[in-house]
């Protein structure tokens, strides 16, 4: 059967960019402005000969501050529930931020298998952030650049385990 992967992480780490790369279409809105309405998107992904379902989780919705975290959390939890495997994304350039923690905690508590992705790792600039990602205790990070299409061979190898 076709596995379902959910892309999870704090806003602005590049989840939608990765989603668009894997579905090969711009179904998800890539935007670095906070406050833009971004719905959950689901599509048919491909990488090499691997075919799968993939869920993008929105970063933010137009909402008052009080409900914002709750909505992000609920949407992330629902996506994790629906997924066989979680792709947990961090930004290798900024390294780990406090905002990554609650998302990592949801992933950890779900007990679902997780692939840790250190995105924005094009060139050498992302290396330190990728190493920092070890500290999450979610395994060995796979360094990728969703925007520039780097690290896709390693991503392919990581996804392959679930077919
Ligand atoms: P999301 O909020 O996690 O869905 O993040 P987006 O996909 O909307 O991307 C947030 C910002 O990061 C955008 O400006 C993207 O162009 C940028 N971005 C995404 N992937 C990469 C990458 O691999 N390298 C770099 N340098 N920037 C990226
Ligand atoms: Mg997004």
C-alpha cells in the first residue's frame, strides 16, 4: 500500500517548498510573511520511482494570537495521526529554535516513525544546524535543500525504508 508522509515543523522551515518539490506542482503556498492563511494540503508525491501520499501542514492561519498556537497544534496533530511516517523539518541555517520544540514534542509523543530533515542546507552554510538537530533526539538528520533540490538522494534512501 502507498505510505502517507506528513511534513511537520514550525513556520518558515520550508515545509511547503518541500511539498511542492515532491508533488511537482505549486499546490502549497510558499510565503515568508506571517499571518497568511495557509491550509493543510495533501497530494500525490513522487521521488524517483517512489509514489506516496504527502500532507503539508500550514504554519499560520489568520487568527488572534490566543488561538494561533492551538490551531497549529491541532492541525499538526491531525496530520501526524493520518500519516504513516512524519517528516520533521528544521531550518539548518537558523539551527534549532525554541519554536521547534513543541512540534518535536508532538512528533515524539505520537510514537510514529520520523525522518528528521535539516532543510536550507545548500552549500556549507547549513552544516552546523544539521549537527545541532541531533540534539532533538529524533535521529540522524538528513540535510536537504528543498529550494535547490539538494540532498534528494539521501531523502530517497530515507523514504525507501517505508515501502
Ligand atoms: P513553511 O512555512 O515551513 O511552509 O516554509 P515555506 O516553504 O513557505 O518557506 C519559507 C521560506 O523559506 C521561503 O522564503 C522559502 O523560499 C524559503 N526556503 C524554503 N526551502 C529553502 C531552502 O532549501 N533553502 C533556502 N535558502 N530557503 C528555503
Ligand atoms: Mg507552508
